[in-house]
C-alpha cells in the first residue's frame, strides 16, 4: 500500500478548492437555492396550486440562472445549449450524493434532519464543483 503524504494532499485540496472559482461557485449555489424557493413561491402565488409542480418549475428556472451565472462569473464563456445540458447533467450527481448522504446520516445514523441536510450539502458541493468544472466547462 502506498504511503500518502498528508501535506501534499492538503496542498492539492487547497489548490483546487481555495480558489476564487470555488468561492464564487458556493455563492452562486446559495443564490440558486434562494431563487429556486422564490420562483416556486411566486408561481404558487400566481396560479400554480401544486407545490411540487411549482418547485420543479422553479428548480428548472433557477438551474438556468445558475448556468448563466457560472458562464458570466466563474467559467467565463458564451452560453451554449450543449454546455447547458452538460451543466444540468452535472447536477444529477449532486442529487444522488445528497440523497445518499441524507439516507445514511438521517435514516441510518440518526442525525437530526437539518444537520443531515447541511452535511449532505457540504459533501456534495466540492464534488459538484469538480463535475461542473471538468464536464460542463472544460476547454477541450
């Protein structure tokens, strides 16, 4: 078994995640979470009575906004339809990681719901950042 140098690993993690890109990605994520809820609430206020439908429409709207913010602020590029689909697909991994994390933390380990949700987000955000950076915005 190879000996892992913790100092080198820490340096690699800092180099990848202690960046302007990652910090902006987190800020856009917070904005995305808030605008999804806002879009859903507005949709319910103006005619869509089913909360699930309103949430899903709000989610798609906020995902489009998140993509545009990523294009403009984080990975400067001109928005493109294929790239947007790659961006959206990157979030499938996020949903899987968060759901599995909540399953383990809440259902199996008995953590409180809010703690489970926050820990799930903390686990998924770095992975999603890498997926978006490499899969959606890589300059091939």
